[in-house]
C-alpha cells in the first residue's frame, strides 16, 4: 500500500511531501512530482484534494529552487 497519501495529508513542508532534500535540483523536484502524480492524480484513481496539495508542494519547491 502507498503511505505517501498519509504524509501528504498531514505535512506542509513541500520537500517532505515530495520526499526530496531541500537542496534538490529542479530535475529532482520534477521527477519526484511526476512519480507521485502517477499515483495521486484523480484520473489515476487518486484523491483530488491530495493531488492539489502535491501540486502546491511542487510549485513551492520549484519556485524556491536555485538549481
């Protein structure tokens, strides 16, 4: 079973939601997001609220990234 939905639901830190380090590159951030999106996207049977949180985490992380 996938436990990331539990982490996404309770967590506010975008890096923890995505399962990456704070110094992750944009490529790492994008790869983490895509991997989780395959699981949590509503079209793949995921919850829309969970996916919105995941999307927000991605946007925050990518905007904060310097690499």
